[in-house]
């Protein structure tokens, strides 16, 4: 029972889950890792990254950024495109600031990354010091606007508790590290600074948390342990909102700039793979096709990881599932 027959070279799992209303679902996840070669084409990587079963943080989940979100949520209302890597100054020459960009199928996002800088007081006004020179820096939310108030440990920026620069009073920031990552049109010392990054947003951060539903007394009395009736499945999207896609065309073009040690732009098309699932339930076979859920770009290793998943309703039949066969088919030219 519940055997997995994976004939592909990719990582795969099959497991039981339940939807918002407690209906059984048979979840199959396939995760494929590719190398981006110099000419922009992609080749299957010798090392295949594993399926992630639970959120993974850089440190204390209450104060650090999310490294990887679970791959086995029962649904996903779209496709996440994520980038995790290092910002590099052009040609390795020290710079005070570097622009980094992500372009997916014509949708562009540009961030400005600074060298180390502090909050200082000048003529009675708290502002930013001149940025120091730098050659490289990990692009993580720890360097973006956010964090905890320096005096009140119970107060923090709920959009990015891992960050720096947040305080109830600007005077509390003096001589403290300032944000180094910002949107090109949204300065960290502006009136409404917002966290900036290309990586996943944790479930307990805003605005993602608002999609989790209402957990009040009515929920306790009528729904517990099920999810609330107002739970929004967009909650399972982990990318920043400007990196979420309802759908992506086959082999959509991706460009990443400012995150290669040699100064080159990483350009490739999202790998196109044809996956099929043959699920044996008792004496019958059900054929299904998983859909694309996540595209993860890793410029440091010049890799792209695509994650596909399928959620098959199986209420009343979960104990009859014998085998899940994962097959890669060839495209017909």
C-alpha cells in the first residue's frame, strides 16, 4: 500500500493530506533540478535537491528569514518564482550600491543593494550614513527593512521580523545598522518603507498571514481541527506578491542580473518537462498530470529548480491506493 514507483531522475514523494474541509487528498510532488549552462540552455543536474517537508528557517523562526517553504501543501493558487543567492558588485570592483533585477516573462522587479550603513543624527534629524564599499552580500531579508524595536522587544515589523531599521521612534535607531536592500522606488528612510527581497515570505509574516483565516471561538466550536471557512488557499503562495503568477507560459524567459560573480546576467527559459502520474487504486488505474507550483532560481550555483505537484481527491479510497508511478514523457515535436 502507498508505494511510490519513481522512474524519473527527479526527487519525488507521495503522501496523504486533507483539504480545508477535511477531505482526503493524495499528494504527489516532483522536484527537478537543472544546471543553467553558459549558452542559456538547461541540463539535468547530477545532484537533485530533495522535496522539503516543512518550512526551514535560517535560525530562530521568530527572528530569521525563511530559507525554504514546504513543498507538500495540498494546494497552490498560482506559481511562485523565487531567487536565492548573493549580490555581486560588477567585475568584483567594490561599490557603494548595486542594482539587482529579476525579469520573468516580461514582469520586472529591481532592487537597490547598498554597502553597510548606519542610522545617524545630522542637524537634529535621523537619517542614513553614506554606504561603505562592498563586493558581495547575501540577498536575505535580514538586510531589508524590518526587525524589532531596539527598546520595546514586544514591538516589531510584522512584515519582516528578521530585518533591520524598524522602531517606534527614529531616535532609537541612531548608530544602529540600517537596511541595505530596498526597492528602487521606495527608500528605507522614506515615509513608508517596505521590506524588499526575492526570497520566500514566512507564513506568520504580513501580508501572507492575513490569508490564513479566522481562528476565533466560533472556529473552535464549529471547525477545530479543520481550517477556518475563510481560509484562502493563496496562503500557500510563499513568494512576495510581485513574484506570484496565476500561470506561466511554457518555457517562460527568466533573467537575473547583479547576482553572478563574473558580472554576467543569468538568462534561461524555465525547463519544460512532461510528467505523468499513474495511480493504482485497487484494481483500477487513474492517470493524472501534476502542475507547476514553484520555480526557484539559485544564481550562485547557476541552477533552477522546478516543483510540480498534484492533489487527487481520495476520500473513501485512501487505503485502496496501492502504487503511484511517476513517469517523464517525451514531448512530440
